[in-house]
């Protein structure tokens, strides 16, 4: 069922709790693709009740970003969620989440100033941390599911949960890719055929770096050069291409510890992100 108010969701959750049921939660901004649906499937397998939020959070978009053109298709999303066995689709208006006078913001120091934080501004992850915390307070899930594609977001959310002692377990699910390797994203619909072909270089660049790492190379500069060559050949000038510690996002000069290899780039007019986790043991 589609619910639009906080009070409706809280009442539905109260009833589920009274019946001894577990709650799995998938926060989204809609325009569902197989990546979103994989999170719903996992939540369905592991919980009695699945709640999915569909909220295009306006505060995490800078004025120059794509809030007005972000893909929206509530009708299809509702059908897709129902087909995956989702009991509650929470689709609030912005005024429901941010009523008049809303003045609270959560800032996670250390994780939010780099990568997407450096590119998009500090407001981005402050807004993500704030809205996710609010959604957790509304839904009160036992488990919340996120995709590895948003690796930095996952680290931020995990830090919020740890630091604020929130009673929710965070589960991270693998990136879902198209057959050509492109990471699934709601924004992919904006790619014209030429940009769509060019975009496949993002994952190929990460694959090249991972292959070098898998072959025994541990020097970060050499690994990054392998990825950069693929991007250069495709005519892509990344917003960032970086190796960072997989937990702290501190810069690394070696992949002798688990490292996050992350890239962001504008392909045509569309901003895409992708990442690979380079395991020290591989």
C-alpha cells in the first residue's frame, strides 16, 4: 500500500511490531531499476514486513544540479514494489519531511569532505545523513538496505548509526550492472546512445585497475594510471578518480589494506558514479 504521511507509516509499523514482525527498510529516490529491486528482494527474503521510501530529497541537490529533471515515475515504481512483495511504499511530500521551521542538520566529519563531498559540497552528505536519520526514526526498521554503488553514502550512514546509537543494522548489497558493465542508475535514462556507449568506460577503467591490483600491484599511483588510461581513451575527464581507505576514506599510497577505487564523471550532461572495492587479500 502507498502511504503518504508519517502518522500512517508509524501506525502500520506499530501494528507490525505488535504482531512480532520484523521490519526491513529500503530508502530510495524512486525511478526503480534492478539495483533497487535487488535491495527489495533481499529485504523480502530476510524480513516479515518490507517498507520502501520513495522521496527525491530536495536538500541534497545543489542549485546547479538535476533536481528538476531527476527521473520520477511513481505509478511504475508502485507496481514494481508491489511485485517484489513490498507491503508499504512511503511516498511523502517534501513538506511532510521538512515542515515549516525545520532547522536540524546532521554533519559527519571526516567522511563527507572528500570524493562526492568535495565535488558536490558539504551540504550533500549533511542532507543525506539528516534525511536517512529522520526516515529511520519514522520507520524504525530492524535492518536497512543500501547499494554498494553509493559507497560513500553507506560509510556516512554507518557512522551516523554508530555515533548516535541507532538501533538498526545496515546491510550493503552488491552493485547491479547492465550486461556491458555499466552500473545501474536512475540517471542512465538521460544518456543518449553515444553517451551510453562512452559510459561503459567507467567500469572498464575500474576493471583495468582491479586487474592490476589482482596481479600483485599495490602502488596506488600505478593502479590509478591503469584506470586513467582507459578513461583517456574514451575521452572522459573524470570529476575524480581516487583510491581511498575503504573505511576511513583517508588517502592511500598502497592497496595493502582494503581500498575503495571510486570514479565520478559527467557523460554528456549526466553525472555518473561507480566504484570497486580492492581487497588487500586479492
